[in-house]
DNA sequence: TGTATTTTATTTGTCGACAAGAAAAACACA
DNA sequence: TGTGTTTTTCTTGTCGACAAATAAAATACA
C-alpha cells in the first residue's frame, strides 16, 4: 500500500498519451516550430515521449486526417507544405466562413457565449499591447473560433477551425522576426463585431465580419507581395 | 521460382489493408448497412478481414476523424448517430455549399471536368429510370462532388463531401422500403445546372444550385415530418 | 571515371501478446 | 427479495518484435 511509485516517473494515464502527442505536435506545426517539410520520425517521437510507436502512430494518423502532415506510403512522413500558389482559394473560404459564422453567432448566441468571446477579445487586446506576436495570432484565432461556436453549426465550425489553423501558420510566417504593426485597428474591429453580435444585428455582423476578413487578407497579401521569394524558401 | 503462392490466398499487399477496411466500413455506414448506433468490434473485424487489430484500428481512427463513428474511451465504439434535432444546421450548410461549389465550378472548370460531371449525370438519370434508390443516392452525391472538384477549392470541397456523405445516410433512411418518386425533376435540374456551368454563367449556376438544394431539403423535410417517430427508432 | 548491380541500412506496416479499465455477473448479507 | 460488494469477463490501449519496402551505400564491371 505504501510503496506505490517506488522509483518511477513514467506513471502516465491510459488514454492520455495519444492526446498529448497530438496536441503538442499540432501546436508545434501551427507555430512553425516544425516548419513545412520537416520530417516526422516515429521512433524519435517514441523515445522523446517514452512510449511505444503505437500511440505515436495514432496521433499521426489524426494529424494526417486534418491535412497537417503528409504521409508517403512506406517512406517518410513530413509536415504539410503551405500552398502559396493557391492562397486565393484559402482566402475565399476564409472570408466566407468569417461572414457565415459571425452572422450565425448574432442569431444563435446564448448569454454564456458572450463571456467566453469577450475573454478572448481581452486576451487579444493584451497581446497587441505587449506586442507578443505569437500570442496575437493564437488569441485572434481563439476569438473567432469562439464566435463560430456561438453560431452553433458544427459543420461550419469545423471548416472554420481548419482555416484558422492554416491561418496561424501563414501569419506566423510574417510576424516572425519583424514585429509588424498588428494594428490596433483589429482590436477595434473585434469590439465592433462583438457589439453587433450582442445586439443580434445579423446584417451588421455579416458586414463587419466580411470587412474584417478582407482587412486581414489584404494585409497578408501586402506582406506576401513584398517578399515574393518566400515561397521558394519553403 | 515456380512455387509462389503454393497454398495461400492471403497474399495481400502491404499498405492495402487499411484502405480496404476504411472504404468498406465507410460504404456500409453511408448505405446504412451499419445503422447509427451499431457497435464496431475490433476483434470481429480483424477476424473478418483476416488481419491484425492494428490496421483495423487505423481505419477506425480515420473514420472517427470524419465523424462517422464515435469512440467511448476504454469502452465501445459505434456508428455515429444522425442528429435529427439539428437537421436545420445540416440543411443550412448544405444549401450554402451547393451554391458556392456550383458557382465556383462555373468560374473555374476546365474542359476535362465536364466529361466527368456529365458521366455522373447520366449515371444518375439511368438510376432514376430504373428506380434504383441506392444508386440514385450515390450517383447524385457523386455528381455534385464532381462539380465541387471542378470549382477547385479544396476547403469547400472537403466540407461539401462530408455533407454529401451525411446526406447519403439521411436519404437512405427514406428511400429504403418505399421506392419514392425521386423525381424526374431532379434530373432536369441537374441538366440545367450543368448547362449553366458550361456557359460559365456564375449567377445562374448559383441560383440553380440554391433552388436545387432547397428542393431536396424541402422534400426531406416533408418526408421527415410525415413520420416523426423515426427519430425514436434510432 | 561512369554506370549497373548487389548489399546494407533505415523506416514503415503488421503482428501476437499482455495489462488496464469498465461493464456484467456472481456473490454476500440483510 | 433487494442492495452493496466482489469477481469475472470482455474490450480497448500499449508494447516489443519482426517483416516488407524503399533509399543509401558499396561493389563490380566497362
């Protein structure tokens, strides 16, 4: 009874390994700690997490299902590339989903949703003030994901989450070294969107969501056209 | 050299097992051979396909990623339920994706896409004529998926495919025993949509896609309201 | 030196076995 | 007979090992 855990740290609960590996790899991919093209080695991960290859493999299958990694049969597996040549399809989908989710949130939100959204809004504002780029990116995504959740359409939400994930990678690419003016303007726009939702003004929410999305797209395109060589670098 | 495969059938190629199990289970789920709530037993599947549990498990993880099955930790795993209480969120997403994909197809299709779309169109027409309900359902989905492919936006396409999958299950529920009038009207509408796409008439494609989607939604809702007890049955 | 072929090495895909967790069954006790 | 506890059973999650497939290295040959 007394000598539980005599000499071992490895006490890890049963189903937790997969989720741990999945979450960590996902974050590392989205924050570009693992840039596109990075090789993913199963045995290396197994050693790093001190577990068998089986749970590692399951986490990788999930990541592959979301398109975050790519698997060549019988050969290597690596972090998915960012498709710069088809960025417009990404922007098209992003703008539409911004509109739809904001619109639905204005129609369907419940009181308890507002607190959550407002929380991320404040996190984002704080990140802008302290010029913490990584935090700006992730809290911005969390803010909009929370809005989508309030809209209560899981089909839209899941696509939107995937787009926000990809957006995190793209933004991270630009806000890496130069701490760009991730402008105060975005904070204000977030506040406007939040107000429109709270007022259940569906049309205004739609309009503001669209404008906000196009703002972001325009800025990314501006940054992108500035250094065109970046697609070669990856 | 001569005695390859002396006595064995089990010659199965290396990476093929997972895909085989995945494809088959997916079809059985979408055709309601495995109705919602059916238990999925790993060892049973392993025996059935004469392979280890490992590849079975990988196929199940993929299916779970697409929401087709649900896994209770440390306990059973079963075919996902159809959420009848939130059918409207499904219809919302479906109508929007019909519109978007048809619109994009009109804008972005290439000549070779038309042949593919037309092929499924004819398959569908043939299925309607022979009153083959199962075939109607699957070729209808294939027709619209082909249109989405021609639109060349993988984000929209992947969501739309998921919606069409779920649609297959819902339609299968109604066109099961009674060979309903899956009307000729749908064939005509398909032809109109195809013509609008070919003419690159984006607005017409959008309008026809929307009308077609709402037709289908209306019919499903009519069938659904007719037998309201069906949600209890599942 | 350059090319084709064989050998080695590395990584993935699959297997059988075992242990943990939860449900079901058996049991004890009133 | 009814309720709480223990035992059993069944399924999943994890492991270590092996075999297939491919890439890389080494070798043979011109």
